[in-house]
C-alpha cells in the first residue's frame, strides 16, 4: 500500500515538474532580451543598456554562488579588520562583492567609472573611458551583518550617463538628483536569487534559474499596493529619534492591523513591501540627523524603482528623487513604500515640526 502511495506521489510530482518545465521553455524571457523589448529598439543605446544589465546579472550570479558556499570556503565570513570611508567595519564579503563588480565591468567596454560605498573615490577603467559612456553606482552587499548567520542580503545598483571627461576625478557630474538615473534596481540573495530592475518603464523581477544560469522573467510590471499593513524600522533606535518620528512609529504600533517586520537588510525589507505594501523607514538620529543610508548608492536607486512601481520615496519632507547630494557619499533619511503610508509619515512629521 505504501509503495503504491509513494508511486502515485512521485508520478504527480513528475507531471507537475514536466508541466512547469514546458511552461518555462515556452515563456522564457531573459533579462537582456527584456531590456530590448522594453525599449522597442535594437539601436546602440538599447544594446548598451541590455549589455549593462547582463553584466550586473553576471555579478549577481557570482556573488550568489559565493554566498551559497560561504560557510565552506576560507576567508568568506567575518570582518577584514579594516573600516570603509563611512567609518564602518568591513566584512570580507563586502570586499569580495565590490571586487566582483569591478572585475565584471572592466571587461564591458561600456563603463568608464564605478562608484561604491566601499571606495572613497570612484574607480576608473582607463581602457574603457574613450568609449565608455556610463557610470555604475552600487552597494555591493546590503545587510552584510546578516551574512554570518545565513540571512538575506542584497546588492543595489544604478546606472547614470557619464557627463564630460571628468579629468579631475572628482565625479562632480554625479552630484545631481535621482532623476538623472537611467536605470536602477537590486538583487536579493535568499531562497532564490531575484533581480528587480527598472529603466523607467515599469518594474520587473527576474528569478535566477540555476539549471540555465539565467535570470528569467517571473513578475512583469510590478505595482505596489497603495496601502499596506507592514512597517519596517529598527525600533532599537527609538530613543535616538526626534519626537515627531517617535510619534510616527507609535502610530503604526497602536493602529490596528499593522505588523512590524525588520530583517536588518534594506533590500529584503523593501522587497517584501514592494509585493505586499506598507512602509520602510530609516530615520536620522540625534547624533546623525542624516541617518545611515547613502543617497547615491541606496536611497536614490530604490526611490527610482519605487516610483516606477507606483509608490513614493521621501526623506520625510521632500522626495528623495529631488535631493541633490553635496558629495558622493552623502546620506539621507529614507521613508519608502506605499503612497498612503509615506504620505501619512510626512504628515505626522510635518505636524510634529509645527
């Protein structure tokens, strides 16, 4: 009897797998192909963006593979003993992921300059600069404190057009508002590896199929609910916030139906809110009024993505996309998510200021 039940289960599973594989074979849309379809062009600019996204995808695959083996290989976990330009302790995985992006784009012929929160100054690729017309800004590993305990982490990226020759190396053309971004997105490393991107024509998610080695379209034209019942914030900092922000979080605590979800990785928390609705908050503190998140590498790329999905992103008083940074490592508070929740936070903060 048991053998017949097991055989029946195996047969049903087999039929399901075959059905899924046939569906995948029929509807398989890769990342590079999707970019060209979005732009409805095979011109040079469209080919460039497609190639850039494929390079970002390659970096994501390499990082995902290293993360999957991190407990089994030497020098993958723990701290390096150094600090970055932000004064933060650097993890070995931070350095590995940063080097992966540099290595991948050295060979692209498209990117002249890379800027990362792990590097004090942009990294130039001289051999690319005569023809490379783009700059990649990125956070190689977001939520690196989660790595040693095997929780979700992510990468965040944005592509900008390089303007001028930038002979001084100061990257002053990067000190512009988020509207200058050509594309932005993130890669989430979790039970599956998911790449979410926008080139200003909606938000689309791709899931890495390890058997193919390709990111395959899994969710097209994502839209965040206009309101949700999740709020995500590090409540351990409650005592360091201004009273108006404390009142905002108290509102979510006391209003029926809201649940708190916070993982310590911005990408993971934002991914949940993108699909389910709600709000993510990373406010400034009394000691650090501008907060911890970098504008160019984290806040602006995710704001670009969220606005394309129908949500909002603010520093609590003005849209993130309107903020012009004074330096490439500038920071900003962040309130991002469903339009109703973001507006509610802005209203409560304004009332507290008044």
